[in-house]
C-alpha cells in the first residue's frame, strides 16, 4: 500500500489504489554469486541479535545489494516490542535525516531542467533571504568580537561536558569539544547531544519573547556574499539547527522559511560546515520553482517512478500496523522528552520539511539508492543524469575554510550535495572505499552507496536505547560487516 504524500488537496486521499509493496522487485542472488561470503555476513546477524537480546534495540531490517542484485535482506527482532509483533521485511520506519538525500535529488532534477544554477543566490527565489545578516561574534561572522575570539585561539576548557548539566560550559566550548571529540563518543552519547541541540533550537527564540518585549539585540554584520543553492546543499549557508523560534502553529513551510531567513546566520556563507535547516530551505525552493507542494513534487517525480510505494510523510490507516513502534523514553526534569510513540506519523504533519519527516521501508530506500548507484536510472526511469549524480557525490568542501565541523571521524571530513563522502580508507581508519557516499537518520537508520564496489546497503532500526552505553555503533555495523564479507 502506498504511503500518502502530504498534498495540499485532499482529493488523493482514498481515491488512489496503490501497488503492492514488492512491485518491481530487484533481482535476488546468493551472496557468493556477487562476491560476498554468506558465512562472513552471518557475523552481522549475530551482532544484531546479540544487541536485541541485550535490549539495545527492539528490531531492525538490513539489506545489501551488489552488481544490481540483492544479496542480503534480513529482518530481526520486533517491530512492536510491547505487543510482541515480529519485525517484517516491509516494516515502515521513520527515516529522519535520510529525507535529505531525497530532497537533494529533487533539487538536482530542477537544476538539470535549467531553472537555476547551483551558484545562484537563494534570495533570487526566496526574497526573504535578501536581507540576511550574520552574527558578528562568531569565528567566521566578522566584527570586533569575532576578531577577539580568533586571537584567543582554541578553547582551554578542560574535562568533558555533561549533556544533562551544561551550566559550567559556554556554547562555544561545547561546540569546540564535540567537534574535537565526536568520534570517541558512543552512539548513545552522540544522539543525546543531537537531541540537546534540537531542544536548544526550540527553546532559544530570537526577536520578541512571549510577553512581546524585545530581547537583547545581537550584533550582526552584512554578508560577504549571498547564500547560494550550493551552500544549502552542502550545509555551508551558516544555518544550523539552533536558529531560534521559527515556527508557530498554523505556519506552512513558506512562512517557516521566511522566519528562518530573518534570523542572523551563524557564519558567513561558504566558510563553515553548519549542519542544520538548509535542506528545509531547499524544500521551499522546490515549491517555488516547480509551483507544486513539496510532497506532491517528490511523490510524482521520484516515488512513483521508482516504485517507492511505502514512502511519504504520513502512513495511511490500512498500513498502520506496519509502522514500527519506537521505544519509550523516560521523561524527567533533565530530559523532558516526549515518547517516540506520540509522533506516530498516522496523522498529517504540522509542516512539511525537506530535512526530516519521511517514513519508508528498507526496500523502498534500497531502490532509491540503487537509482543513484546506477547513475540516476532504475528500471528504465531516468531520474537524474549521470553527471548530476557524479556532482552530488563529489567532495564540495575543498574551498571551505572550516570543513571539519560535524565530522564524525576526526580525520578528513568530506561532504557532497546532501551526502557525506568517504575519504581514503587509510585516513578514515575503517573498511570501505574512497568516494563512497552515505548518510543516516537520528533514530539510527543509515545507508551508503559505493560506486567502486557496485554496492549499496540500507539499515533500518526502530530506535536505539540511548540510556544504555552500548559498545557497538549499530548504525555502522552493516557497512563494516559487508566490507569484510567481500571475497572476490
């Protein structure tokens, strides 16, 4: 059954008859037929099952395809632990930031059609960005306070910040410490910090407070150059997830992005990797240029041609039992978080986003990855041209002064157009191929695409137990155990 896209009109609801989830199956093959060892792949299964038994995760689905054929597709554990329902191959997952790659493809389709250049200012299409300014007291923002900070040099703050009590740490010191030490944190710690940044973004608020009184003004300076579409695709627009209160009940995507444009940037465009809301701006760009709501565009131009029948922003009632249940999170004074189950995706979203919000199945996302691996084509549907895919997976950090921000490896961070890009294995210190590209979602889902080995992998999981300090990075295990299984 097809996941309903969130179109503005209601006419599609209840009147579309959707194809089965397995329509247009990718050919299957034994692992040995594509140069993989079944025995070695079993190591992944053993590790996941051990993690499930330990309570680290409720369940997962993993898939690997090589040379155009699925060599590994396995389900583990439970999709609903409380009800005791087993995980199934067609389970529907919240993919969070794996939404970003789909938005990137949508942007590149319009770029191919000649609607804009990647170096065009986004203000050409979203005028609210014409008045953008940048904070003066940042490393790359300019101004007196920035000069003072640059002279000071690296932070001399000692110790390790506590995500539950950051009162003794400045925001700059936290950012610096995490940038330098991200790779030594457990996956549980990493996700707690990601949640901390998200909470700060919601709570911060700039401009006027709830009482209507103006808050303390911040010093800003003009932009050295405009934000370009390419800046948004590679997260160098100076836009993070900590941009203040930019959404109010009833706002649509366009209103939200206009409010975002009114906030000062954190760095000068093109100078620093700032992971954040840039891709949501691109979703609005798609709407402005195409004249369609964002969900309608990706439904018609990407999901339908690729038979991604279970991908969208909302799960229809008839497919509700396939939506995995997320583990409950305990709320207390330090972590007043809602349960995952409160965000069920069974009702319309409050606002469409380009950087998060989609649900999908392992097979659907595998098909999306195979399209990219196959130079933009799958089963006769040419979504992108080969050169566009090559441009997306190229490293675009070469002229970015501070490209290390956001690096999870502590080595050479490379990033393309919505994808992370693997560097040399000898620098990365992990199995893999130079030029492979990847990303993941906040709930532990991940994917990677390796043109050198003609290989793709997709890992879906219904949440990880972030209260446990588990030793294994589960979102990286499929990649590791796949590469060690290559025997040709």
